[in-house]
C-alpha cells in the first residue's frame, strides 16, 4: 500500500449486490476517502455485464489487463452479449459449492479482479472490497481476485471472520490456503475445508508479486473485537463498529428477544456497544449506522474513532449501482413519507435481521414478496449440511418449501423468507427473466436514516452525487479533487 496514504475519515459502505459499484467507489476514492466495492455475488453481476451489450465492451477491456490472459479469454468467451432480437436470457452460472469447478473459480477470481481494477482506474486513492463472512464458499477466490487487482482494504462482517487475516496473508504471498466451512448437522470431528491454490489457478503461468491489503472486521460488540484480536492466524488491522440501525444484515439482539408492534427485533441494554473498550484495544476504528452529517461524524470522533462508515446516503447517489428508476422512486416516495425501513427478522435466509425498504413493486413489500414463486438458482445463501450418508448437500430456507424440508430443514424456517440473491441482483436492473416472461423483482435494503437522505438533494435536483454526500460529512474539510 502507498504509505503516504493517511487513514480515511469516511468509509463508503460495501452495500448489497453491486450497489457499491466500481463507479461509486472510484468517485469516493478520487476525493480522498475509502471507496468500497461490494464483492457479494459479483460473479453473477460480472457475467451479466459481459452479456449486456451496453457494458460488454468495457468489461472485456478491463480483462485485457488480467495477469493470466488465457483465463480471462475463457471467461469472456463463455459469456457473450445477449440479443434481445433472439429473445436471449442471461446464461446462468454455477451455484457456489465447497468444491467448485475450475470454471466457477475462474469466474469468481476474474469478476472480483475486474470490479476492483475498474474502481482503481485513473487515480492513486484507496479502494476496499466488502465480503460477507456468512457467504463462505466464494471467499477464497473472491479475495484472490481482489488482491490481484491491488485492493487496499478488505472489509468483512455478518459473522466472525477469525481466519481472514491469515488467509489474506497467504494469498498475498501466492501461498495455498484454506478456510473452515460451517456445516449444519455435522457429526465429523475434523473441520470441512475449502481450499484455494494460486499456483493451480495460474496453471503454470508465473505468479505476480502482490501486496497484502489491510483487513477491517465489521463488528457489533467489544467482545467480538477482543476475540478477533486473540486469533492465532492474526488480528485485524482495524474495526468498523456497526450499530443495529445500519442497513443490510444486523447482528441479532443478544439472547431471547421480543418483537415490537411492527414485528421488528427489540434491542436492549445488552446490545449497547462498549466503544471505550474497543478504543482501548488501540487499533483504528470507524463507527457505522446513523452517521449522516458532520455533527455526527465529529461526535463519533470524540469517542476515539478515526471516522465513520456511511452506506445509505451513498446508496441513492448518482454513481451507485442501484437501478436509476428505483433511486428516483425511493427519493420521490421519501418526499411523501412513502418509503419506510423495517428491520425484518425473517426476510434473510441467513437468520440475521435484515433491513428492508417497504416500496411498492418490490419483494420488500409483503404482498408482492409472498406472491413470488420460490426458486433458488443463484445459491449464495445456501447452507451446507451433512446428509445421512455422510455427503454434503445444500439448502436454503427461501427455496421451495418441500425441497427444503426434504433436505432436513425445519418448515418454520421458511416462513417469511425472501430470495435475497435474485432480489438484490434485480436492484441493479440485472434481474433474471424467467421462461414464463416474468422478471425477478428487486428487494432494497437501507439503514434507518434513509428518511434523512433528502438533505443531500439540492432544490430542483432529481439526484445527488457522491461528492454531495462527502461535502455534508466533511464540512469545511472537504476539498474536492474531482467533480
């Protein structure tokens, strides 16, 4: 990493599937802060961009820089642009598994490389990649792809990323590495491991010299911070301390909890974060969730933080990957109080509470969501489980109910579940068209401070830009480098 970089005051959150786009991350980074791309399901979105005539040429151009040209060519050749005249639909990709095919691994590496590389084009600023610990099968190839593109930071939450510092070190040294995978109903004494070998991936080609990115663990308690500090495979380089009003997945309340009148989890005293204990660890940290103006940034810094992570405000800006029509619908609905955020304890197949925007025409709206035909064909949130014969299968509470129950799942776990994989991809305008002519509908996530994003919108404007958010967050300190 360029040692002349100081630590950023603002981290742009790694949101959704492609909402934290390379365009958004690049703009934030070019203006002196940490821009972050989402690494979640980027193999899906990248393959669809290769198939979209409007974006195919740019995606192929960035592949010209990939250090292993033969691999890049295989990926590009497999996903040719679709033709509306022929009625083409997106070619589906293999669902993630612990033992993945060569094609699947190549696509994951190349996709993460491309997203980070595009974000780093034309400037010397910092770029991070955000991954979910809960999505374990794609983690190793995703990390290697980002490291090949010279990523500066790796951010990870939605779980306990104990092994990630060591894995990052291994991959930056082009060493073979592994990651223990959580298996439901497992009776085996030895952990099940996912493996990745840079040497095998390169298929005999020379391996480039790589740098090790810094690792920021996304946490919601001082207890977890101290646990990660004691990990034998290495400690994080810092923390993002996320309050439960942040968007996306939230940590559930500790212990048994009640729901309020809107069906949302009630957080109590036990869920309050001991910021002083985290500050005492001595590593840089950033606070996240509800820090949408300069006074709140200063309040966070008064507690010892380096600054803040902000997601929702950036999610609706011009450069984000959220579909333009959806941005305009949400901003318009906010003007009349018609877009509300619910912390839904059921929507996510992970079992974590998930923030959902209740917007008409999306599966975040109960009636629309209940009407969606259950289908699981992207599979990022599938849970590996041990079958009675000892082999590993995969299941998801949002797949067809009968299928899930046949795989040993509890029928109660299927109630209210939404297909986040297809829904979040659809928020980018890349929803899969089905044989019956229907198109997957979006699901939108945002933090509780969604209602405040109109502060970034100037009078008479339909949209605002990333720099408009930075101006508010940094106040007089903001010095635009690029508009």
